[in-house]
């Protein structure tokens, strides 16, 4: 028997549910918070707010480059603000808090932590196989790039790939300057919006197709679905999304309740992006040889992938194979899965000892992952539509059982009543009812 909740527990549960409402697709109470530092037309207000987070360009050549381009390419202003704050300027008011000593110290520590955040894996595709190095500090990444500048002999056909989780000032500064990456590559990874309001400062005007042919990067967008067993779990995940530098969130449209669901469970959908940049054969910036950069979104630790994620793309081994089964993908984050599959050239029919072939592995891994996520969400939509159809039919059956069936029983009862001999005799005597002649 389920334990009854106390008054305090009910109050706590209600508070959690109210907080979860923040993350519905539309919340009128939060509509104005995005414009606390000014909208796209209020340059004066935004300029005043900007004074609080501006930093020096000294020792930051890529930031200086982005700022210099901003007057001619206005969308790049958002990238400059992102590099200075460590995240979107739309979060500034929430980060800044009160204008007192402890709040200022907390804000400064938050900015420094966000700016230095580094999670990078470098994969070198060589004739001898694939070599992997991971960097978890910006200092380690800086030293590695400085050593790369001193390289004299690069193996012919070598392809080097940097896989990044999230974005930060240091990662953008170091890789952007080292590889001379177009700022638009980083800028389009910051936000997740599918459409814009007329006041949005973060709008990115659509590109002409003829101009996109000149860029050396592409971006793929896809929804990522996660299952949260309780509202508390969903709230924790939402807080983890807030800690990401890029702007992402889990959204509950509150239209996904079914008789088969757990009463408090939530399926959250997050709009997700992955961006892939690639140099020419002769290298780019200070790098020698072909280089690529792949940026993927962080994954919250809370919750589980819907149905535990996508299908393993490798063919199962034969029962007569004496070798142990191969390891599978971690399935704990997009980043770890991409790193795993980017090393598996054989899965995609490519040779790991031929760099000219294996260099296509990360792009194929990304396409497989994005396609699998779309199919997963498509299956989820089909599931919900099937449940809606079933519940509509179930309501019809319920109505029949509640109204139509008793009416039929009543009709049958009346018919049977008139077949009774005593009733026949009674109505025939007065020439009434169905027996009058």
C-alpha cells in the first residue's frame, strides 16, 4: 500500500512542480527576462550593461579579431559577449545577482571557471592507426598547440581532429587563433533557438545558399530525448543545462501524459547542435596538414536516454567467433559517443591504416548519430500518436459501456417483457400496444 504524503512533503512536491513549469515551451512570466540587458533595438541600455563584463583584448588576439569584425558583421557581437562573459549575455542578470561583495566574488569565480572550461580530445589519423590525446585544462591545450607550431615533418595524408564538448573563451581563443577558424562557426553553436522574436538580440539572419558554399563548416541540428522519472530529476537536469556555457534547456511540453506513463515521469526534449569545421589539405592558420574541429553539446548527467538510446551500429559477432565481443559505445554523453565512434573506422567500411579513408570516419560517425537521434524521436512521436488513438477509442468504448450498452440491455428487456404470455393477454384484451389488431 502506498504511503500517504505528509503536509510538508506535499508542499515540497508542489514547489518542485511549480519550478518545473519554468521549462515548459511557453512561460509568460519569464518572457521579459531575456531582455533585461536590452533588446536588439536598445543599444544604449545594452551598452551600459556591457560595461560590466567587458575585458581587455591583451593576450587575446582572436577576441580582438571578433570585436573588430562585429561592426560589419553584427551577429558576431554575440560571440564577443560570449567570450567575455563565458556564456550568453541573456544570462548576465541571473549570474550577477545582488550588487554586493559576496555576489561580485561569486560572479568573478563563475566567469573564470566558465572561461577556462576545457574538454577536448585530439585524434590523429595516421598510417599506423588512430592516436588519441585528451585535454582537460586550457594550459595543456595551449602547450600542445605551441608544440604543433614547431612541427617540421608531418606525415603525408595525416588528418588531425579536435573534438570539443561545449564552448569556452579559452577553447575558442586557442583553436580559433591557431587554425584561423571563421568566427561564425563558433557563433552559431551558442544558441538553440528554432525561431526568433522581433526583439531578440541573438537573431542570426539567414544565409544565401550561394554564400554558404564558401564556408568551410557545416552544422547539424537534432532533438535529444531523455527520460526523467520524477520532477526532481527533471529540475536537476534543468540546472545542469543552466551550467552549460552554450544555451540549451530540457523542455517539457506537458502534453505527453499517458495511462502507461509513471504518474510523475517526464520525457524532456533538448534542441541540440553539432558543428564540424575542416581545413584545406595544406592546413590552416599555424597548423600543418589537414585539420578538423567538431563541437558537440554537453549532456546532462541526470536522467536516461529515452529507451536507453540508439541501436549499436556494429554487426554482432558470430557465436563461433573466439574473440571477446567488442566494447560498445559509452552512451553517457554525445561527446564520449562521438569520440568512441570516431576511432572505429571499420564500422563504416573504412581502413584505419589509410588516412585518406579514415579521415572521413568522424563525419560518418556524426551523421550516424544525428540520424539515429532523429529516428528515436520519430519513434517517440509515433508512440504518443498511437497512445492518443488508443485513448480516443478507449473513451468510445467507455461511453458505450456507460450509456449505449445499458440502453441496449433496456431495449432487450422491453422486447422480452412483451413476449411474456401474461403481458400478451393483457394488451390483447384492450387491443393496445403491439398486439392490437
